[in-house]
C-alpha cells in the first residue's frame, strides 16, 4: 500500500516592508521592484505571454508559477482574465516554499501595494500553512492550486499540461534552487504544445537552460532597470 505523506507545517516567510517594496530576510532579495509591484508583474509576466489574447481564444489556460509570494502575478493575471470576459477557465498553479501569513499580506497591501479588487478574497481563501497541494476555487472560472513546499521536490508530483510558465523566484545568485537544470528539465514533461514562459532574469544560464528545455528564448526591454526573457 502506498503511504500518503502527512502534511507538515511549513515555515512562513520572514520579510519586511522597505522603501516602497517588500524585502525577504531569508533570501536577502526583493519581492518586486520599487517601481511598482502590480505594474511590474503585469509587464513581465501577463503582457509578455499575451494572456488577455490567449484567454479570448481558449477554453482553458494553465499557468504554472515558481514563487507565489504576495500573489501579485495571480492578481495581474486575473485582471487580464476579467478583461477578456469570456468562458475561458484560468487554471493557476503556483509553488511556494515560504508563504506569507494572511496578516503579513494584509499589511503589505495596505502599506505598499495598494488596493486590488480581488486581493482580500485571495487572502481570505488562502490555505493553512501546511505542506502539499491546496485547491482553491476563487470563482467558477478561476481555480488556484497552491503547492506549499520546495518546488524542486513537489514538481515530481505534478501532472499538468502547462500553457504558460512564470519564473519568478528570487535572483539566481540569491536562490539557486529555483533555477536548476533539473527543474528546467521538468518543463519538457509539463509543457503543452505552444507553451510560453517569461522571467525578469536574463542571466545567461537561465537562457541556456530554457533553450535546452525546448523554448525559443528572446530578451526584451525590461520593467524599470531590468531585462525580461520570454
Ligand atoms: C520574487 S518572490 C515571488 C513574487 C510573486 N510571484 C508575486 O507575484 O508576488 C519569490 C518567491 O519564491 C519563493 N521560493 C523561493 N525558493 C523556493 C523554492 N525552492 N520552492 C518554492 N518557492 C520558493 C519565495 O518564498 C518567494 O515567495
């Protein structure tokens, strides 16, 4: 008989609000640039992957995100989904090793991010801080699967047909675990035909590994000071 692992408590994020952004003490890096959280995520992830257009012409779009963080990518993706306003289902799957608590999130939104139509409902529906897969129905057409734990080990349990990959770990120099070739190799197994990806990191290693995983890689002008890969 297969043993079903018991969910283990997971260590929440250690972070602080700092000069218009949120700083991770654990990774010594920023969750988003000082130029604006939601605007950055929309540019680097939602627009680079042409999501609004894809919602218009698809019945279902599956997004796989590496690093759920404050949920800004989810909220920006939901904005594009709402604008497309058709019957497309948004199937949003995200890994997170150190989730922020609901209190931390509420503080970040009220102090630095600002209001967003879906922020409070996202926060209220977040699962307990236990490892494993958590499925949350945010609306009849928006399903969130949050996978709490280390992406490198949890990805082995994931069976999905992914249309869009969001690589939003902290910088490869500060957090190698989200940028390993083993992780990128899993993309071949999970990618649907026509899958795309984007990331704010234009590091040579990241570009080479995504090429090896079968993606055609281009660099475009980034948000603020950074470059964007897609
Ligand atoms: C730049 S933040 C992500 C910001 C987020 N995408 C957003 O829209 O708010 C990077 C996230 O990756 C998570 N992370 C770091 N290493 C991880 C790992 N090995 N597995 C899963 N998540 C990880 C961090 O805890 C952090 O929340």
